């Protein structure tokens, strides 16, 4: 509805699971200057999906964050809602946080 209200009557919208992509194989033309997103919280993905990511875990919010980090162009900007666990968690949460802060 928001697209229609803003004059986008024929948007290119695909219904798919964006986590079902190998994020290590994105080329520059697959990346964006800006990303704004509110990833799914509390979901779980299976081992097949997890194989697409450097930090393998089932939490959809952290898989989504890894996806966003790989889809940004160099010097790209992102607005994203992150779970509290990312900021204060340990284990795999800390691995993803480290990549976010360093890269």
C-alpha cells in the first residue's frame, strides 16, 4: 500500500527468503549504497541456510545482520534494528558484533 501511495504502481518485489543466498559470493553489482531494515527477530533457520554464512547460527536476527553487512558497498550506510543480545551477548553473538565493529 505504501508503494501505491508513493506512485510506485509496479514495484519489483520478490517473495523469497533472502537468507537463502550464499553471502560470501556477492559481487559489487549485488551490493547497495544504503540499506534500511528491521530484520526478523526470534526466528530460527536450519543448517542448510546457516551454511551460507561465515558465523553459523540459527538466529535469524544475526543471520540478517551478516547479510546486510555483506550487501553494503564500501562506505555504504545502514539503518538497522539490532537485538539487545548483539550488544551484550557472548559466543556467536560476540563474533558477529566483533565483525560489525571491525569491518
